[in-house]
C-alpha cells in the first residue's frame, strides 16, 4: 500500500496544509510552527522472542504539537511503520483535535512489527517495553501524552500500557488517564470501540442531509437507499458498515487485503466477519461474487466509498477509475493530493479524514475526562432524570385522563446511561464540525475542496491558540 507515485505521506500532509494557508490570516512564521513536528522520539530496544532469539524493535512516538496539553494519538503496529508515516499521522491528530474542539495537541506512535507474526506473549513484552521507554523519556502521562488504539492495536494493548504505566508511577491517582481505548474494566468508557465508525456515519449522514450539497452531486438527500462500499474490515470499517446498514443504506461491496466481495442486494458485515473468522478470508461469502483484486472494490460504482484501511490507497494512478459520488475517509490519509485534484475536477465530494474519523479521539477525550473525574458518566443523573420524567408523565396522565403504554413509558422515562451520553456527545460533535467546515467552504468559493476547508478551520483554531498563548509578542 505504499505510495510509489507521488510524495511521502508527511509531504502529502504538508502539501494539503500549504494549499489552505492562503485562505488564512496567519503570518508565515506562525504557519511554519503550526506545520512542524515539535518532538520526535525514535527508539530501538531488544526483545527476546519465544524461540530465544533477540530482535531489535524499531518504534516511534511523535508529538506534532504541544499548543495544548496533553498530546493525543494512537499507536499502530504495522511492518510499514516509519518515521515519516508517524510524523504525518501525528500532524493529522493536531488538526483533527482542533476541528472537533478536543483540547489536545497531536501525537502518534508506531511499532514496526507485523502483529500477526508474533505470539500474544511477544506482543505483550513489546508493548510493555515500548511503554517503559516512553515513561523513561517523559513521553507518556495523563497530562503529557495519551496514546490510544490505531491500526493493529486495540483494548488488549491499551490494558498492557495502563498497567505498565501505573506500576511505574505508584500512587498516581490519575494513572488511568495515561491511555485511552482501554477495556471498560480498566477505566475504559462505553462507546469507545464503535466511536470512529459511528463518527464517520454521523459525518456522512450530515453531509447527505444537506440538500444543496446532494443536488450538486445529483443525489437524493438522506443516507437511506444509498449504496456503500467499505474497504477494510477492521474495527473502523466494520462499524462503518454496521451503522450505514442499520440506517437503510446498502453495503454492496467489502474489501480486505486478501480480496473483495460484491452483492448488489447488500452485505451484512457481521455475517461477513463471522465467515472470515471461520474460513480465514472474506472470499467465497455465500451469495456474493468475488472480485478479482481487492482494489477492484475501490473502482466499483457506488454512492459512498469508505476507505477504512491504510494511507495512499487512492492516488494519481487509480483515482480516475473511481466511480463513487462521495468518498468518506475513515482511514487516515487514504487519498493523495493528486487524487484530491482529480476528484475536485470530476465533482466527486471527498469528506476528509482529519475531521471525519475524529470520532475515536472525541470519545477518547470523554474517556480521559472520565478517568480524571473518577466517576462513570450517568451515575449522578440517571435515576434523577428517570424520577423527574416519571413525575412529569404522571402529571400529564392525570391532567389528560389518558395513559401511555408500558413500552412508551419506558422510552419516555429512560435516564441516560454512559453509552447514551457518549453517543450523543459524539453525534453533536460530528454534526457541528461538518456544518462548520461546510460553512467555511461555502463562504469562500475559491476554496477548492472540503479538505482545504477543513485545514482552514484547523489552522485558524491552532493559530488562535498560539496567538492567545502570547508567545509571539
Ligand atoms: N487512532 C485514532 C485516530 O487516528 C484515535 C486516536 C485517539 O483516540 O487518541 O484518530
């Protein structure tokens, strides 16, 4: 999935950033500071593998911006990890957090391993050693830098990180806030797992609910009945497919690295997931057609294409063959600047990664707040709200002489659980961010695409924050 034709991933991010600067009011020096990666920690450490061999592990943590503390961003395990990639991903985190008003600087970590080629015990040793390297250099902590899951990592790895951190910081009452995406039992928050996929859905749904935007694309409003193709069946892709299907869209193709499947009548992501688990591949799914190459799914006609795997999958060499009307970037950096130019010319709407996939970090922020406040969301108000709603209902019933059914009573009385509050906070965040970016774009017709509008939004927020710090008298 490397980008052989154009720029490195970090150069792509810089190029998109520079495209937006002329629409902002900030002076060159400040723009240079916003763009630069502030701290780069490149490390090598030895780990003894199960067969007794010692392997030197290459790993990184990049803090792109400390204009707000802590820094925030996931850790990926992939054998494609390199410093340039981690720098690009850290930069995107800064802009992402700024757009959705999550008060963090951007960071990212990466360990250059293929997790499929290691035992669970080896992965645990690598993760714990990486964490202690971060502690040694003060690159982790609830007020310093807070990692999270990314490609190739999940709750299990986050549990190892928090346990290692807490054991090295005895008595730190806020230790649970050193990492997010933890299992619920280790201080995680309900709703984090599906957050990125749900955020992507909320963002695209909002775009689809904009009549003027849909008119320009010759599409009807709403997500119902729209055809969707998802590339990548990891946590993000799986949940994207789930929420689109549950809201009446048809997921007609799903791609993974071993191949892609197509069914014009729609695919059920859970059944596909179970089939892959049982057979080791998504291919030969009952009722679906196999596509010859995994990348064919990207070029199949649909309303909404969701690349939810890795960067640079749509570039100057295949963008011309993409037939979708809307591309929702669930992954980080799936399109190159050349692809952007092609889509802008063809009138295909690209909804950019740097805000569309911000659901993960938004709910990470909720998790971090939960850890620092040491109380579950909803604990204080759930019962109070239920009692209050019950009283109001009783009054209405006695005034009208009518009674609601038991099922209706349950809905009306319901006090918020943690997951309800998290989902609603996420929905509000994604809707507001979509409207804010679209507004910037509409107010300045010279802005060529939605990504540039998103960069303008991010640069203005980070710029304001630097200016307010008063470090440039
Ligand atoms: N890895 C996710 C992202 O790229 C989540 C980061 C976080 O929750 O800090 O946005």
